[in-house]
C-alpha cells in the first residue's frame, strides 16, 4: 500500500513555528505508519512554505529552515 499526495498543513506567525509544527506532525505520521506495518520514503517528501507578499520580513526569517528526516522508531 502507499499514500500519494498526502499533506500536512500548518500555520504560524513565523516560518520556524511552521517548521516545528510540521516536524511534530510528520513524526506522528511516521509513528502511526510504523504501528501499522508501513514506512515512509523520505526521498519523496518535501517541505514547502508560502507567505503573502505583505509579510513582515522579521517574522518570515530567511533562509527557510531545513527539516531533517529523523526516524522516531530507530531512535
């Protein structure tokens, strides 16, 4: 079995806040998959951010933080 085009949505005043929320949600998904005998392919996962053009540059923070794949089961 596989999931195609799954998504985790998050909103925050800062990109760091979004990255933290998405990381937490992704970890929960990985744990659920493991409990059900499934795995994720990190090579097919992307982290995308969208901001409005009127966003406060101090809140957006550049560069966009990277999210590293950490298998919560192997830890």
